[in-house]
């Protein structure tokens, strides 16, 4: 029998490159890897169901579970996981010297109320720094390019929280630089910071040390994206989920092999000085399997996100990690 044609939309990551270049092939699948930046992929999957499988933001996937007939299932593969303290930006003239100074402020958020980095940032600020999610006003829109409200996103901001779209004549980056908002939650680094505007800085200047301490305290390496499969594809071919899960794992393991080989060769394949020391420190803290897939090893991170998702008014009930993924992948 011929292999099943599957179009997969996912960006070009070190942990997925073996799938993209074909050196790892999913069993029974003729994989067509569409190298798409997540923001380009999301509407095509959410609105048009264009791909058989795709990288999706966790918050987007959770939003579909509220529909009468959810269109997707998911496997516990995490193309993006990022520590989020570095993703909180401030206007340096807003009187913000510590996290609690965000109370009462105007805070922007990339794309929508509840994007993955925003959910994590708001939850961490509430849990660890005494900044309740209802203690500031929210402004949503594009960071670098004016972006209208997302018509393809099925969830609306919670009615009890002040959330305003900034329109299509400005950007959150411009507003932050001008002091029209006081802070920003964003998975994209704003251009004002990259060009070293004196008006913009990170809330946590020494974010790496803060994020390392966060991991030591919690054991959480925040998950932002999962891999979704169209439910009609899964129902007709349930074996596809396990095949893709194994292939993503093999591709990530191939990336592990590359890094370990480079560790024996002073990482000379990379043009980043002192990367060897960084990798040694990273493995000492996170372990040899520093980018784990599966549910069990990531249960706390997934459960924490699900709690934040409910606490921030994005769902009337709290999902469990086990509800998010197809049953045959729950054992890992």
C-alpha cells in the first residue's frame, strides 16, 4: 500500500530539521514539510484546515477544544518551549523598577489576549511576583506590523477584564517606545529594543539568571507550541499520530546527537563563541534530555499552563494534560 500523503506545517527548527530534509521519515507517511513561520501557519490551519498536521500555539489549540466538534487532536511534541521572563518589556520612563510596579499599568500583548508567551508571563507574574491578572489594563495588536483582530480565533477576551485592540494605524512596539503603553508581553522581540532605544528595556535585565532560578524552583520549562493533527485525518488513520510522534522524537534525537558530537569538537560548527560553556551549564541544569517530549515528563508544565489558561478567563473549566493529547501517546 502506498504511503499516506501528509502536509506538515512547521518552522525550521534544529529539532525538526531531520524531518524537513528527509533524513528522518515517518513510518507509512509521505511527508511534505511546509517550512512556515508560526504566525503564517496558524491562520491557514485554524481557519482553512489547510494541512493534515501543523505546529500550533497551545492557546490556539485549547481554544478549539471548546467547539462542538473540535477539528484537531494533538501529540505531545513541543516545537517551541521558551522561558518567558525575557519576553516582558517595559518603557523605561514608566516608573517600573520591579514586577509589582506593573500593577495599574497599561500592558500590551502580541496578537491577542492569551497568546502563549502572554499566558505564561501573566501567570508567572501572578504566582511569583504578586501581580494579579486583573491589576492592569490590556492592549492587543501587532508588535511590528499593524494587525487587525484575528477573525479566525474562536475565543474572545474575558468580559470582566479591560482589553482593547489598538487598531491598524499603530503597533505595540511604537506605543511602548512612545510611552503610550507601559509594558509589553511578546513572543517577538520589539524592534525598539533591538535598535537599543533608551525608552525600552526588559523587566528582568538579567533574565537568564532569573529564568534559571525559576527552573530550579519549579522544574518547569514552559511549553508554547504543540503539534496538531486534523481530526478527520486521525479518525481515518489513527496510526498517523504514533508515526508522527516517533518521527518527531527521532528528529529531535538527531539534533541531540549533533550537539553532543559538537561538544567533543568545541562546537566548531557554530559561529558563536563560548557556546561550549553555555551548553555545559545548560545540561548541568536541565539534564541530558533537555528538550523532552511526552506527557509525563512535562505534566507539571502542561498542568500549570492549563491552570493559567483558566485563571486568565480564557476557559470556563480547567483542562487536564491528559485531555490534550491522543490516548496512544499518554504513556511517555
